[in-house]
């Protein structure tokens, strides 16, 4: 079910970019691409909340406390509300400096972007709860619904002449509909009498989840931001489209890591070795990635024409390289999910170093789009090798208490 919903969301996301590229052209699409990259980084809070809420909703359900899930939903709304309002205010106040740094024509899309990021934070509440309570059909539907609304509203908004503003409004509309639909799916829990639950145990895991989530997001979005800043307007749009091609593999294999996470937690908590799970997941990811790379090699011109149009044909020679970058990113994400599942923290400095190396390489060496592609490839595969070494060293040391919070019984 997650695979179907994830594929729908992934395909819809690329349709969104294809429509924007075809209707807006290189320069304006470059603005959309970099704003979507900033949006993706802003969704870190969403992804962290999903992980944390899924973990503790599952715990509460296992302990026979459905009323605690109602309390979890209500309490999380209260916690998210104030930071969301502050964030929107900050984005509005900083819209002009952000516009200047990203070389945008207007600061207004930045304000719409701030609203969309705040909205996706709230979407995490029903999604995390649905995942933790194993309502996978509803979760899968929610993932697909958001992107269907986003892409479906994009065309009329662009045809109406809203351009980059319309692209951000479409994202906001998708988030709003996903939130409403998600909360409707939780109506049975919302009707229950709330039971107060101690949620302090969430804090420790939240830090690990935050580090892993933000690190992976930076790996495939920081390059777009830096490329838009350092390259000229035309090349910035070209690199933005290339980045989206590379993330096809990432989103296409994302369901593998979503399944790996709870399976590893279960295996380690019951004193079973998770090495086979990790190897099998890596093999599935590599196989799917290899299939996509073959398609990229055989049909690079067709891919560019279908996704972005003839004005982006300069991307064609670099399509295959972006395929390998996407595969590397998928494998890095798989390892990060594994480390988060066993609550290992030593992967964090390695992931931070990978992000730093990627940024430094682009800042120091960015004469062409091809140079930026090479910078990103070097950083991601160097990081993958380091994480593999860490995983091999960690395997013999895994034990059940690594996945059990000290105060979990207090829940």
C-alpha cells in the first residue's frame, strides 16, 4: 500500500515539475525549482514528526491506550501551532533578503512558500498517527491525494497568469486538502475520551530523527539552492531540472526504507540480527535503481523532452550521471533509516560531513552545470562508503536496549 501511494506521489511530483517547466520556461522554472528545494528542506519538521508520532502511536496502541492517541493528536497540534505561526511571520519578514539571495523576480512567492511549509507541518500529525496505528490504506491515499491536488490545481493557476506564485499556491492547496482528509481518517480516535500520556520519551528519539531527516534533505536540496545562487539564471534552471531527474530514483525506492525502519526495530528489540534485512533492502534498492539507470541510458533524450521540453535538451548528456547520484542518495537514505531505527548516533557526524563536503565543493568549484553534478556525485558516494563502514562496525554491537527508551514504560 505504501509503495502504491509513494509511487503516485512520486510520479505526481514529477508531473508537477514537468508542467511548470513546460509552461514557464527555463528562467521562471529555475525559480520554482529552487523554491521547491527550500520547501523540501522545510518539510524536515514534517518528516521528523511523522517518525516520532508513528513510533509513539504504535506504542500507545500496543499498550491498549487508544485514548492516549487522541491526547497525542491534540497535544501535537498545540506544540506545532506556535512555531508554525512564528515561521510564517519570519518568512514574510525575510522575504526580500531571500528573494535577493535566490535571484527571484518577486518576494511574494516566498510568503506563499512560508504558508505551504507551515501547512505541511500539520499534515504530519494525521500521517504519523496513521502510520503508527497501521492504517496503511488511508496513509497511502493521503500521500497520493496531496500531490494530485497540487498538480491538478497547478495548470489552471499557471494559465491564469500566476506563474511562480501559482506554483507555490498549488503546493499550499495540496497540503491543506491532505490535512483535512487525514484528520477525517482519524475521526474514530478523535471521538474517544483523551487519556493523558507522558510523552517525554519522544524527545531523545526526536533528536536522532531530526539529524537523519535534515541531513538527507540537505543532500538533495542544498545543491539546487547553491547552483541557483552561483550559476547564471539559465544554468540554474537547467540544474534544477537535472536534480528532479536524479530524485526519481530516490522517491521510487523510498517505500523500501519505510518498510525497513519498523522491521529493524522489531528485529533488534527481539534480539534477532537485522543484517539480512539491511542487505535485502539494499539489494532491492540497487536493483530498482539499476533498472532506472538503464532507462536513463537508453532514453535520456526522451526523458528530457517528456519531463521538461526541448528547451532543456542541454540536460541530456548529464541524465545518466544524475541517475547514479539518485541511486547513491537512495542507498545513503537506506543506511540512515537503519541507523535511526537502532537509535545509533555516530552516523550523525558522518552525515553532517557529507553535507558539508557537498556544499564546499559547489562553492569552490562551480564553473558549469557539469561541474556541480560531479561535485554532488563525489560527496554522495564518499558519504555512502563511510556509512557502509559504520554499519559493518555496528552490526556485532546491536542489542535490544538500543531501541527501547528508558522511560518507555511511562507511556
